[in-house]
C-alpha cells in the first residue's frame, strides 16, 4: 500500500493554531455495493434538514474566519462544507455524482466538515498544505475547456510537486487529481478546527472508513491524525 504522508507549513499555525485533520489512505478494490453511498447521502441530507450537529454553525463560522485571515471572502468562496450545506438547505437534497464522491460528501454534510477526496495515483510527491507565492499552477475548467490559473499570494492551498491540487484551503479541487470510483489509490483529508469536538472528527473518519469498506470489501485503509493540536 502506498501510504500518504501529508505535511503542513508551520506558518499556517498562526492562521489556525488548533487545526487538526484525519488523513486517510486507501488501497481500493472494485466497488460492489454502490448503494451504500446513496443511502449515506440521503441520511446526511435528512440529518441536516432536521437541524444538524449542535456545533455545526460554530465550526463553519470558524472556517469563515480562517478564510478571512488569508484574504479569502467566505461569502463568495466558502469552505467546501459550507457550500454543500447551503445547497442542501436550499434544495433539500444533493444530486448523486459518483459513489465515492457521494460518500465523502455525505460525511461533509452530516458533520459540517470539509472533506477532500483525491486520486493519489495522480500525485507527484506527497500532499502539503502550504502558503502560495502566486506562481503555482492550478488546473481547472473554464467555459468547458481545460485551463490553468494561479492562486493569490498568501493563499492557503493544498499542493504537490507539480502544482496546486485544491485552492483556498478546501474551496475548489483541481482536475488532475480528481477522485472517482475507478481510482485504485485514494486519499481523503477531513479537516477540522477546535469548534468541532475531536471525538466528532474521529467519528466522521470512522463513518467514512465503514462506508468505504462496505462498498469495497477488502480495501486496505490507514488513518492518521495530523495538525497543530492533534490531541
């Protein structure tokens, strides 16, 4: 198994001193129970419309404040969990995208936590959470065609040796490392701040792991807690 060992720029500690995350590496097997993801997504949407986690609002507000600290505007480019939450509260549900994506979106919605899913086979080197200097390349789509853009100077990004894999910390993922059901090496990152109880972070990770194993019996999964306050 190719384990993922992400790193974090120490300068990010001043922006989010209590940041901690679960890094989950997966050696996948063929998906035999895709309905697991659809069920999880439906339950997550129902949970949110019924009120959601007691600490959800505080956690998303904390993420908005972190975004402001590095120059992002959370009203226009919110963290991924906030964007999903707004969509579900508006529409009452979330459309299916892909079994793997549906599953990690379900975790994000239910636990009000940004969750990234990446095709680790497409990575060059290890993931690292860094402060951009503005010269890095981010691959995206514009008007239906492949395109590249640069992050802003001082923006927090996930990247590898080639370029940016996710802009504005967890706002938008790139195309190159996009995860789908056909990936054989998967990497998930569940990102939390102190407003989310640590026990809830572990619960979210356990639920993701259980769902993956139900969909892909025989998958090999490793989970590691990282961050500045991993207690």
